[in-house]
C-alpha cells in the first residue's frame, strides 16, 4: 500500500489506497450540470457527511476531518491545494477534478464577490449596531451644529467613542 505524507495539515500519514476507496464510495458522478457553466458537464456530488456550510467532509488521517473537494485535489495531485481549492461550478458538494482549481485567498474572495455571495452587514442590520439610521442622521446634524460628542453619547445611550466614529465617518459612512 502506498502511503503519502499529508503535510502540515495533519500530523499523521494517510493510507492513500484506503482513503481513495472510502472517497469514491461517497461520490455520485451523475450530479447536476451547473446552469451558469453548462460546458463544465455534470458535477460529481459528495454523498457523505457534510459540514453545516454545505461542503463535504471526510476523515483523511486519524481524527483530522478535511473538506471533500480538498481531498479530491490531494488524491489527484499528491499535495494539498495551497491555500484554497475553489469550485468553477459553485457547487459546494462537487468533487469533480475538472470543476476544481487552486487559488489564493484573494482569488476566493474575488470569486465570492463577483458571484454576489458576499455578506455585508452594515448599519442597523449589523449585529452590534446600537443606533438606527434615523439616530445616526440626528447625531450628524447635532454634531454639525456644535453639540458635544459626550452630550450626544448620553442622549443616544452609547459611548462617546461610538459617536466619534460616526462623526469622523469611520462607521455608518454609507449614509
């Protein structure tokens, strides 16, 4: 049996033949064809365990669990993707090699943003927001007319630092 070193991601070694056998048992090669990229052909869909995020997961060595598409890359190339393994098909469960490519974190973020999957919480929708849009407008108007930041903080029930960031346009700068 061939054994390959997995690198810095795990401390142990992986039995590649065993991993390949377990991996292939959990792949459905008759997956959907991506509507936005039909030229790629059908996805090979992971049918095993998944993370909450929707990516497939498999134990690669010992107790170390890896994302299935990264394991597909490892099994094909003999090394882990550095640092990211991205999907051309945008199917998180896809493990088809032709649909995967290696990229940087910047590539991954640019791909996410270009496809409209970025989640930006701004203003009232941000989980830590203390003020509403109308409160911020009132803060800006009062600060422009000369009211102190300390007085504004007391009036709106937040810190003076929060008011300062609003006035200096460090936060709520989208208004």
